[in-house]
C-alpha cells in the first residue's frame, strides 16, 4: 500500500517494494545517494506524510507516503550485516547477498563486500571507487564478508597513511589506495 510505507534505513527495501530504479527526491530534497536518503529518513518523524519523487521505467513519479516504523519482528529477522552502517572513508558497503547487491547484479555467493554508495568528493571517490565494486582485500587482509570488513575497518580507523584495497570490478581486479582524511 503506497499510503503506508515501512521505511527504515534500507533504501533497496523501498526500491524493491515499489520497483523503482532510483529515488530522486525525499520531502523536496534531492537524494544524491543512499547515505543522504538514510539521513533524510532518520530526520523524519514516524507518522509524517512525505512526498517521494522516483524514477521508474524511465519516467518520474511522485508518491505520497506515511512514514512508519518497521515492526521489531521484521528488524530481528532481517539478514545480519546486509548494510554497513557507517560511511568509513566515504564509502558504504553491504554484503554480497543484500538486496542492494542483487540490484547491482552481484552474485550472492561472491566473497567480499560490495560498494553501495560513495560520498561525492570523499576519499573513496577520489581513489576511484564505483558502486558495484567488490572489496576482496584491505591492507593485504582478505575480506570474505561484512564481519571481516568491520574487523579490518576497526583496526585501521586511526590510520593516517594510505590504505590499499584490492577490488574486483567485473572480470578485472584492481588496487585502489585511499588516503584517510583527518577525522575519518
């Protein structure tokens, strides 16, 4: 039902439920990526009516929705670790089995974590990351899943020198060096 939507921080849940290819605007504010959308939703009161502008099948549509909380039972049954909460180094990642990864055409059996969103002008953007890249190593440490990613991220959070990522991009792999910005 388009009039009552359970929105949490999973944009792909919204996109899958309503079959839209891209969310363009939320409450009159342009959505530049998943992280921006999350902040906009988090800053909205439950029960508030919102207008969402989407691009579906090449056409823009406007939807009037009521923001609702996701029931605890759904939150508890959600796949653990499908989306990384923080945007470390200006990058948001998810598990290869997440709905967002499926939308990017990623094989759910793929090892690693998939890049879902990149902060424009952030260190990962500067390094050349793209949505759909699969991170398979960070600092010569294998990344098989989100748990591995978080463990390595936590160990490197205070690092000042460049961090080297091994990234699978389609049939190719490449190294990308990300220089942390102060306060990352």
